[in-house]
C-alpha cells in the first residue's frame, strides 16, 4: 500500500469512527445527524482505464425545520477510496480517492429521490505513468432510496470531472 493510500485509509477510519461516535439517528424524525457507508463502481471516462471498486463513508445533517418541496434539505460530506484497483492499458493499475461536500435534497416518503450538488476533490493514481492527478471540481449526483427501519438504502449516481460513481449505500 502506498503512503498516500495509507493516509487515506487512516482518514477514512477516523471519519467513520467519528461519525459513529457523534451521529445521532433521529427516532421518528428525519432531521438531524446521520452517517452511512457506500460502495460501488468507479467508472473513468478514459477508455484506457477499466472500472475500479470504491468504498467509503458519509456524514450528513438534515437541517431541522427546512423543508422544501415537501422534502428534506441538508448537507453531506463523503469520502471514498478504491478497495479494488482498476486495470490500466499497458499492464498497470489505477485507483482513486475522493472527498466531497454537498448540499442535498431528499423527497418525502418511504420511497424517495435524492439530488446533490457540491464540490469534490479527486486524486487519481495510475501505475503505468507513475503519477497522480489531483482535481477539485463541481460534482453532482442523483439517486433513489428506500426507508428501511430506522435507516435508508440508496442507489446513487455521482458525476465527477473525469469519473462517475455508481454506488449502493446504507444510511444509519
């Protein structure tokens, strides 16, 4: 594991631990703090790179009393890293780490839609060229979700500058 990957894993563990320690699941209400996990396929726009599998965590806050169009408005931060590297043309591999902050909207009801818009930072590492590329750009996503008990399951598409992330997650 490379030094930057180890730092990212440590950050992810600290993020998840902090989220678990401080997030509160609102009983009978969707307002307040929440945390979650997600994983999925990171698809690069570069045809020389195959898909990687990323996993990560998120921490969010639904703002109490702020409901627009019958749904919830909040903020959400997430972090992910490649759990399984993708193949690169020329015999190498690639991976990516992301960290992002979003404004989030979820419609009301047990089945709902989700939209998010924000800023993300991606670090793309390709072994073949022995280098990395850092980008901070606007990012957006759309998804659908289902309330399950005290939590939520979500299927989401997130668009980064040169990547898209199709993920499945669970929010506690």
